[in-house]
């Protein structure tokens, strides 16, 4: 990397200038609003009934410590994120392993499999919310035909959570597949052949050859899904609205309600600030492992 | 090696398409800003049939006046949020805003809408509104601080729709008498409603009126979707049990977990067993479809919700088998207790067409205009005495007339929601607690105690109590 | 073989070589091939059974006549296209159009800005590089709700509330982090020496960019554009808050069209779901390769 672009001379300066629009743009439209949010977190501000934000001596942060509903939301989000991530990694890995065996029409299959994660989250929520619906949905209907349990999917806490998990797994297992498929493809084929000649079984093959090669990418995919599932909002919005009761009120929904149902922007901003701090730490670890994996896999 | 080249072709095609899009996309922009001498009024509201009808009629009536109305429909609860936030951020786009009576305190305190009284500055303007024509039992919810905040459009009195064939059936009558020790009749108390609902709840394979059912049958059909639907059905039972609506307006003390409140909530949770499964995700329209498919004995809903589905042959299998009655009660001092709900057309505070907006609103929602709207939406429950008593309405819209007469002659005990500007928030807290209790996430007591604490916190923050 | 020839050629040689190596004996090979084919068939069925039902279900609901909509045993019926006709008649074509225009312009703006930035970050070493690069990627982690209010206030100050311009401005900003990241990984494949030697030979900056870098980065630009477009198209929360009447988008219109609570909401909901998904399906079919590549590179999606 040692060589500098001395030869470009003043062109070097122009090149540098090229990066500036994007940087300034992001600073103005993404970073500045975030900074404002941090500032707002220190104030009492109800956008409808307060004329202007007023400084309130960290009262918002004290309230965060005492807020049982927020604690519950954080717990639910964590629970959702961990289960969703586990399911997605398992399903995603299975699909990736299958695609790696080169079935006919592989790329088309992969394309079809990817559709859920590209379509609008609002539509994903709609589709699954309707499938689980007692009146028009086929999931309760098929269960009834099979004389299975008659569940009130959206009306009891456990089943509503389950429905959200299914929808999330459907939407995002493809992302895991995509990442793992890429790293599976990067494993040199000779390794398989050598092991096969040695008479290794399918499972041994997976344990000894595949797993060590893709562990890094599994961690990356898992970390990515963990963080995104923790902030899940759209499907909750459409499918359960956070209910029944508060049993699926994840932390993003909590913030949304504080900001746009109670108009308590100050408090909502304070919660966001704390959340951002936690996420920043998580991202730090994530990016580190991501770079390491990238370097190792040479993707 | 073919791949990259075809990708490049596609990219080129993409760029060309994008440029075309750009050209065509920007041209309508310049067109729409020069409307041909017409004043365009915008309407922010939900995509409800009566408002679709309103927009249609408003355009007919407005045409000779040089006024057109363009609607922008949003989900019902988002309309409130949008009106508040837009008015706070100085958006001047809107002229008309749909309001539900529970939104009036919040929207008026935030100065998002203008009171109709502000426009009644001349005798001519006042007579255009015809304020004395309103049936106060229905319009009081749209009034606050002695002012009318919206032109009344549709009354939503809550009533029961019941299956006349079931209640008259000799087999069922006999069985009911044997089981409960009193004759089967339309319930007058909530205790009786519970009995009737329990009695008529049947599984597929059991018999109803002597015939074997191939589908489950439900005692009572209600819409319990969160976001307002649940609370707007539950609130009548709350009042019937003698409880305040969320707080006592005299002392400003929240009363969510009062003994009456807990009794009402326990009743509703018990009744939930006899409601159609999945009621938690149903709106009024969805619930009435279940009733219309012949799978429920009694429905409780806003009158127009029921009238727009149950008597319509295209949608309903129970045409001619339905009658309407006033809600039961629990306290003799509160006969047919109910909360007066209504919606109307408000004028947005930052409108740039004040005069045109007022002129057209009164022209459409006067006696003649209302009748025209009813032609488009026959289930409209009007709020003008002159419309209800119009001979044409009486003959052409008999179901509406009869149900409304039942309502007015029954002299129901009607309360209106209190003038709390945070009403929608308080209601949301209460509704979430009910949802938690109904799903078994929490006991009724725990849920309501939790909601009480939240409402107290809200009131303290706003400085109503110490 | 014929199916495989339809898909990318990149695995062809590889798979052929493997088949060659696997042929230790003709009989064993055919037995293996049969087992493998069965195995593949089962896998394909499982994969499709997992992915497709929700799509098929939406399509079915959207064409099922209103009267039998809740009749779940009715799987075969005479389809009705009433809801699609209603869709056209109800003036919802305008919001879809707004979505199309703003998503496209937003995507183009993103690709231009992010492309310039990614090139610089890849080919030039300078002091603040890492900091600036992180600065661009940082917003990826903000939950969308966090910046809604300040943005609404800013747009109000600029007089841009409820305009298509506002949406384009926001969309560009949303996807710059993602696009920069994707393009950065694509440019990583371009040998640095190529640009450097051109520069040493005295090629001008525009020449380096247009003659050397852009042609090589074509697929990357395409991938970045498609992903930006799709995310813009799907965006819901911001259009809901910052637009009112003149610039309403399809995703917001979906919600409103379906919220008429006296209608049976499911049919209409399904219809808009189908309409919103059509562009996505088209993109998947047309640009599979770029999408896969883009998504893999952009695992840090914005």
C-alpha cells in the first residue's frame, strides 16, 4: 500500500474533493439530526403541548432507570432477537448447504429464496398477519383439518410472539443463506474430494471441513441479525401493534409510541440515546469480526 | 463471459428508462399546480365509505361553486396523529380534517382545527350551519367549551343487532328456560347478555334451532382490535357498571382501577369467552362480516357499521333476520348506558381557503346535502332532526329510520367523553391493559392497577394532580 | 444440463470438473446420480414450500370474490379482478408513480455521491480517510425513528414539507452508507495499480474515472442502484410523516387503502401487497446476479 498518488499532483486534491459531497450530505441529513436527538434527550419536550424544549436536569434518564415498561420492552426485544437469530442461522445454513450441492436451476432458486427480504416489510407483515388470522388465515385452518390445537394466534402472548418469529425467519433467513453460500462457495473443492476418498461421512465432512471454514461468516451473519432483530418495528406494527397487552411491544415500538402517541419527544430521545450507546458498542465488536472474516475469507 | 456484457446492456437500458421517468415524472408536477380556475380543497381522513360518499357529493355540489375536493386517506388512528403533527410543523396543505369525537379535545387544544363558531359571524352564515337542527344526543361529543368543532356528519350510537329467528325459535326458547330458569328474551342487563351469549355459543357438530352446525357459532360478536376499536366497545360496559370514563373530571383523579372499573373489566374478560375467536384483530367491518355470515347471535357495534353490512344482500346471509335494540345496562339508574360517539368534518387551522371550506362544508352537510350523501351511503346515521324526520328518508332508508327511532325514543343514558386533551393517550393506556387482561398476559387487577399508575404519571406530568 | 445453461456460467466448469472426478465407476456414478437427483428434488420442494406460500396466498386473496373471502375451503373459484380495477379507479396510481420517480431519482443521486466517495476511499490515501469512511457508515446503525423529528423540522424550515424533492433528498441520504459500502467492496476488485499506472502515465483524473474505473465498476453501480431503489420503494415511516398530499408514496397509500374498517380489509390489503411486490419480483428476475453480489457485499445494509 506504500505508494502514494504523488503523480496526481493537484488531481489528488480534486479526487479528495470527490468524497466531500457524500460526507457533507451524510453529516447534514443523517448525523446532524442524530446529534439533535441527543440534545433533545436532555429536555422535556412534548411536541404538541410544550411551546419549546426545556432543560430538565437529566430527569429523562432517571425515568429510564425507573421505567418498568421499558425494561419489559428491552427484555422482549432481546428474547425475540436471540430466538429469531438462532432460527435464521439454522434455516439459512440448511438452505445454503443445499444450494452448495448445485441443484438444477440453482441461481434461480436462490433468487426466489431471496424475494422475502427484498419486498416491503409492511407487505411481509400483512401476508403473515393474514395467514395466522383466525377468520381468513390458512394456518389455523390447516391445524383444524389436522385436528391440531385451536390456537388464538394473535390473541395470546406466546403465540403472537411465535407468529412474529416465523415471519422474521421467513424474511431474513435468506440473508444468512446468501452470506453463508458465498463463503461455502469459497471452500476449495479439493478438500471435499480428499475427505471423501478417506471415507468421511456427510456429518464428518461438515464438522471437519465445512464448519471451520464458515464459522467466521456464521458469526457475522448472526451478529447482523441479532442487532437488526433487536430493532424490529415494521412487522410488529402491521401484525400485532405491540399486543396483545404489551406482550410484543419491542423497544422500537416502545420508542415509536412514546414519540408519536404520547408526543414525549424528550423522553423518547433519551431512550434512543441510551440505545445508541449500547448499539455503538455492539457495532464495534461486529465490525471488528466482520473485517477479520473478510480478510480471512478474502471475499 | 456473457454475463457482464448483458449486465452492461441492462444498465444502459436502466439509465435510459430513468431519464424517461425523470422527464415524464416532472411534467405532471407543473400541470397540477395550475388548476383551471378551480379552488381545490384537500380532505384528510380515513377511507370509510361515508367519507368516500361525502367526497363524491362535495364534488357534485362544489362544481357550480368552482370548488373541488381531493381526499387523502390514511388509516383511522393515523389521521389524528397526522393532523396534530402537521399543524405543529406548520404544514398548510390541508383544508378539511376528519375528526372523531374523542379527538376533539386534543386537536382543539393543539389548535389544529378551527371551531365552526368562528365562521358563524353573520346571520347568513349561522343559518347555513342550522345549529338548532342538530340532535344534541348525538352531536354533543363534537362540542367543547361551548363551541362546535366540526360539522356533524355521522352519528355512531352503539346498539345491539340480534337474530330475530333465534330468539323466536321454540326449541331454543324451551332449552333456555330449562337451563337458566327464565324465558329467552332480548337481554336487558349485562348479566342476561352473558347468559344469552353463553347459551348460543355452540361448536360445529352441535345443534342450533334443531339443525346440526357445520361451523362454530358465537354468542356475541365484537371487534376488539387495538387502536381504538376495543375501547370504543368496552366503554359502554364501563359506563353501565357505574364507572367513570378513565378519570373523575371533578377531582381530576384517575379511576381506572375503581371497584366499578374492575367489575366492568372482569365482565368483559368473561364475555370474551363467548365472542368470535380472533376478535382481537377485527375492526367493526370484519366483525360484522362474521355476523353477516350467520355465525353469531348478537352483535354490538356502532349502528352504521351494522347497517352497512347486515341488510346488504351482496354481503350478508342474514338479510331480514336482524333487528336492532338498545344496549343492556347493569345499573337501573343508567338505562341503556352508552357513550355518545360521532364523527364530523373539521376545518384545518392552517387552511388557506377558509371561506371556501366553510361554504362547501355547510352546503354538503345541510339537510339536502345529507340526503344526497345518504344516496351514496345508505347506512349513514344522520345527526339532523330535519333529515331523520324527512318523509323521503323515512320511506327510502327504513332500517336507519327505525333503528334511530328506537334509539331516540328509548331515552338512553348517554355520556360524552370528558374534555381531556390527552384523552387519546389515556384511552390507549387503558386499552392496552384490557388487551393484556383478555389475552391472559395479566390478571384484570394487575392490568388495571398498572394502567392506573400510568395514567396517574401522565396526569402528574401534565400538572393536573400533584 | 439445459436448466443449468440458463443460469450463470461461472459454476459450469467447476461442476463439470467435479462430475469428472466423481466418476470412479460408471455404475456407482449412476446410482449416485439418482440419489443426488432425489435429494435435489426434495430440497427444491422444501425450499419452494418455505418461500412461496405467502406469495401465492396474497395473490389468491386478491382475486377471491368478496362473498367467499372467509371461506377457506374454497380453493378453486372464478377469480375477480374487481379489486385491481378499484385500485386503478381510486387514484392510487399517483402514489405508486410518486414512489417510482422518487425512488429512482433517490437511487441515482445515491449512486453518484456514493460512487465518487467510494472511489476516493479506495484509491487514495489521505489523513482523515478512516474517520471520514466511518462517518459515512455510522448512520447505518441509527434506527429510523431516531431522526424523524429533526428531519421534519428541517424540512419545514426549508419549505420542503410534502414535496417530491424532500423525498428525493431523504432517500439519497438514507442509502449513501449502504451504497458506499457496496461500491467500496466492488472497487476492491479493481487492481489499484491499474489506476496508479494510468496516473503515472499522465492520464487526467476524469479520464481515469471514466475510462478505467467506471467500466469496471458497472455491475457494482447497478447493484448499488437496485438496492437503493428497493429500499426507497419500501420506505414507510418517513413518507408517512413528511408528506401529506402532493407527494404521498405507494407504501403509505397501501396502509390507507386498507384501513377502511367497514370494508373487509383482507382482500384490498392483499391486492396492494401484490402490486407493491411486482417491481421487487421483476428486479429479482432481471438482476439476480447483481442483487446477490450487492447483498453479499452490503451485508451492512442501511
